[in-house]
């Protein structure tokens, strides 16, 4: 479903990615792991076109999207939840979802209800401004917003980072349901090994802007793999 | 005391003019953060639109010119955004220099087309006369400008809060990257926002023809005031712009009553400087957990 080959990216003259290969099958939950600063967020931003890669190719569903603007990729079915529970802070929760719906091709109002089903807690906050929600609620809204686009693949950047444990659990369960029940393909950046072990079908470990290791969830228990993740 | 009360409607009408010329900037400067020095020349374009239409529409020119000026100034702004400004996003100083250059070119173009001397637009006959309030009269043309300002504010409010396009605009201005990640075509939103902001300058230009002569440098008289209103009101805040414009209009009219026109200007500028010392973010600010 997603094929990334030889992806290179840089911020000005500082190169961050040195040829990353990655592939996510339909219905697969792929976890990208690695220490801080190895290029995980840069990888996702390059896949989504938020950052323009300097070399390499991103193919989604058989279509080369490397040169497409971000919003076109979203409309093709790549749902992206960037790092740091991002919302439109001055819009209400309902407006956050509506503005996203109005930017989709399908424009089906039912998509909002479906997204709210995943995080029922948000239903009580529809009229509140997103900026006033707690971090965990903002993250739920951020994921719900991505779901409104009816993605065929969900791309999540550390969805549990800095979020209170009870909501971490809700988010983990939501991701699991979306993946297992709806068969959504997921590309997940996660530092939390236990969570990755529970959710992922496969993983890649980035180090120094390259893929150092990849395999199935079972391989994550390997000592060498753990060494790569140790701080 | 009575003559003091007479300053009230005068202050309101000055405030309405300030508001009209500042409304466009709440879009291009307030929402998009672009310092467009050519905004004053879009005002000028609106004013000359009314002048040009006189041949065809006669005394009704000012009324007919409103939509035409909106479209013309909006298109000028759109072209400027497409050809130049969009390459300079995130570089405010470069944008300032660039648009200042454009402003000079447009002023010279106006001098070549219409001549350097001021021209006059004849106000529609139904705007002659006025209502008597207390001891003074409030001319109909001033009332018309107030009504126009109110209509524009209402229109902008409805656009921002009730339309899909306005919602998109707010989303892009609050979090551009996330808007793109939500499927919003941000570049198209920028174009429309700039079109509307510039178009409003054209409307303001038409309004100015009702209260004074039109000249190639009409924009430069008003551009500083317009920026001051937006800054004092708080960037991107419609109600801030409304209150700031009215407050400055009132201050101006009362200061002028007690002193004279040029000293009143000094007092207004001084008041703004003092105000911004204490509240550099303006009257109203976006407040939320995410931003603090």
C-alpha cells in the first residue's frame, strides 16, 4: 500500500535521512522506532510532503505521490496525525471536524459521526474550543480529525507522547480497533516499546537516518534490537 | 457642553472611515501576516474606479462603484499575491520592501493615467443633506459610510464564522501545516483571503470619494492609520479592529475639538504608542492552551 524507497531529506544543509526504504502492506500495522533525533518525524513529514524529500520515492496505492502537495495525499487516503496533538485551537471541536470534512472528496457527514464513535468522550465537548481541551483530549481530536478524511492508511507520529496514562490506553485501544476491526493500514511512530509490542505486525528501527533493523513483532524481543532502542 | 456632544457623531464617522480602510488589512495583515504597503494603492484604485464610472453612471457612480471596486482591487491583490508575495511568505522585511516598490509603481501609474492633480467625485444626490442631532448636523454621506462599515463588518463576520470558506481560512491561519494535513488546499485559501482583503480596500476607496478629493497619493494618507487600527485591535481580531477604529475616531474628534487637526494627530499617535507599551499584543488576543 505504501512503498518508500531511497528517501533522503534535509533541513537546509543538515541531512537527516540517508536513503530510507520502507513498505507497509494493506491492513498492516507498521511501527517505526528509534531513539530521539534519528529522523522518525522527518520520515513521516517526508512521506506526507510536509517536507520535500531531496531524493527517493513515495508510492501510495501504486501511485507516485512524491511530488504531490500534502493536501492531495490526504485526499488520496493518507490520514496523518502529526506529532504533538495538533488542532485548530480557536475552532470548536465540531468545527475542527467540519473544516476537515469540507476539505474531503466524499463530504459525507456520516464520517464525522463515525470518527466520534471512536472517541465518544469528544461528543460532550463539541462546542468547546480545541485549544482549551487537555492534551489527551486534543490528541483524540487530532486522530478523529484524521479519521474524518476516511483514510485508507493512518499515519501517526507518537500519538501517546506526553499524554496521561488513562487516555494513552484509550488511544491504544482505538488504534487497535481501527487496525483489527476496520483493517486500516497504520504507520506508527512510537518510542514506547511495550505498546509497539502489543500493536505492531512489523517494525523498522531507524538510527542515524537509516533503517538499521526491520522485522516482525516477535523480533522486537531480540536483544540486539533492544540495544538499538536503549538510550 | 452641547458642542462637546456634537463631537460624538463626528468621532463615530471618523471611526467608520478608519474601520473601512482597516478591514481589508485584518485579512492580509491580521490573518496572513503580510505587510502589504500597496494596500493603500488598492484604496486608491477603488477611489479612481468611482471617478471613472462617473462618465457612465453619472451621479450614481459611487454606489455603482462599490462592487466594481471590490472586484478590481481584489483582482489586483490576487495578481500581486500570485506573482510576488507568495514567494516571500515568512520573510516580512522582504515583503515590506517589495510591496512598497509596488506601491510607488502604482502611484506613478495613477499619475500617468489620471494626472497629478486631485479629482472630484460627485456624490449621489440622495446623499446631500443630513440629519440634525442636538445642535449639529450629521451629513448623509457620513451616515452612509457608517452604514457601509457596519454592512462590511457583518458580511465579514458571517463569512468567517458561517461559511465553509471562512472556516477554512481560520483553520489555515491558526495552523497552516495541520490544515494541509487535513486536506485543505492552503494556497487556494491564501489566494481568496488576499482577494477579499484587497477588495475591501477598494470598497474603502469608494467611500473616501464621498468625503474628499481623490489623488494618486490618497492611499499613503490612510495606510499608516489602517495598520495602527489593526495593530491596536489585535492581529486578526475583527472585534478588536472595530473597537480600535471607534476609539481612535473618538479620540481624534475630541482631541481636534480641544486643540487642532495636526495636534490631534500627535495625540492619537502618542496614545497608541503608550497603549502598545502596555499591551503590545493589542486589545484582543487569541488565547488558548495551545498558544500559551
